[in-house]
């Protein structure tokens, strides 16, 4: 019971974060281990190794969601896709209005290095 209460508090503090993926390749790869270090790149030009684009990852969060929580979700999704790294894309935030809830969005492209040994 205490664990459930802690989990609910943690989710409430972190805000809600959801994701979806759009596959960009017909290739599928086994998931990476939970502790696999996913690399982040700001642009494609920053990636100095040959790579394949696996999928586009879309992260949506409430205005209370932290950018850190959203980045962690990108890593989690990238690992599930078998990616080695992600190239960060668009990031935006809308403020709460009278009729609307505020929200945050973040996008990234999951990539697999082609020169792995």
C-alpha cells in the first residue's frame, strides 16, 4: 500500500508523460538493457558514425511534467526500439489558458549505429 501511495505521489509531482513512435525503417531490433546509455545528439551533423533512422519518438506531457522526465521517457522508448542514440528534434510548450490545459512536447529520432562490432 505504501508503495502505491509513493508511486501516485511521484506521478503527481512529475506530471503525466506519454509517448508514441512512428517507425522509419522496416528493420526491427531487440531491445537494449535498461541500463544501456542512450546518447543524445542535437543535430544529424553531430553524429560522426554511420547510422540508420529507426523511428521518430513523440513525447507529450502535461505542463507539470519536467523536461528531465520527458528526456528519460525518450531514453526508455529508444532502448525498447533497440536504438543506440537519439537525435533531438522539436521541443515546445503551451501555457495554460482559460479553456485549455498547458502541455509540453518533445520529439526525437531513434538511431542505430551501422558500424557496431
